[in-house]
C-alpha cells in the first residue's frame, strides 16, 4: 500500500521504540523520513537499515537551532516537509514534595518545550507548501492524573492544549494538528526502574483489550493522522490504550 506516498516526515525520538516503529511504517507506506534523536549510534543504524528513504539527523529537542537544522535537512534532502511527529519524551516519577526541581525541569524541557519548538520550526516549511500534518504524542497521562507523575502529566496535558491552539492557528494554512494518547506501551520507558514494582501482567489482563500495547499499535494511529485519510481531523485527541481510560479497571475474579 501507499497511504503516505510522496510525503516527507520528520520524527523526534525515533532511534528506538515508538518513534522507530512510526518511521518504519511510514516508509513502508511510501513516505521518506528524517529520523532524529540524541541516540546517534542507534539512529544512524535505523536509518541505514531502512535505506535511501531515511536520513538520520542529531536533534536535541530542547534546542531551537537543532530543530531548524532538522527541518532544513528534510527540505534539502527530500524537497519538502509534510509531516511532523513530536514523539520524544521522558518520565520522572516522584511525589510533588520529593521530586527534585531539576528533574521536573528536565521533563518540561524535553516533553513540553521540545514539542513547542518542533511546531515552531516545522510550521513555516509546511506553510510554504500549503499542506501539513503535525502529530503530537501526548499520553493517557495527558487525559487524567496519576499519583507520582505530576511532572509528566503536566507536560502531557500541556501538549494536549498546545495541539488545540496550534490547530486553530494554522488550519487555514492547510496544516492539521492532532494529539495521540498512548496507554501502556512496551518500550524502554515502560521497562524502566520506575515501573519495577508494577504487576504489569495483572494490570494488562484486566484491560478491555487484555494485553500491553506495542509500538506498532501507536504507529498505525500515527500513520492514519499523517495520511490524507484523516483530512477532516484537527485539534483532536486520539487514544490508543486498550480501553484503559474507558473507565475503572478491575482485575477479573478467577472462580
């Protein structure tokens, strides 16, 4: 199939996990991609494995000059920029009383400021061609609160709000802006020490779709939003969480 044939996409945090899955799927569906990350060795390996349809570029999402260079690489290499996927993100777990201010600011700079700067850099290139789709990866943590995740939730709620503001600002330029809200996805982030005490098997078994999500589950939704199939969608939230936010989840009884 060729659902994004001829489109050029720029993805942050795409050296592994969700970003890598998104890049590979977009290319499989006809796009050319600029893969960006701070994990240069991994990013270059992914781009090399994909082939001529991919280019790797170092990008620290906290730096506007890095974003501007990445956008320039997309335009110089592939002639245009049609899709931006703001995928990069981190989590720090801790109570509001105990979380160090430095860690809060790190989450803010990567998750929230990074998303803002990505849009700031990409919009002019999209406006020049009169078409574009921006996909901002938020989280179910941007839809509801959870103890010990104030920094993460603050940024993910902010991404949700910025998405709506941007959609209103650039819709008449032919640019759509939507947010994606993954639930528990099997990535390096959810395998981190922060989640070591969580009984993941029991939790996922209780979901309406009783399993943990995969990076490809998110990539399929990103593909839809990058494609013209979503041409009448903007300023909206798209949830991919196995039913996690549908209501209160209880473990099923075993009789």
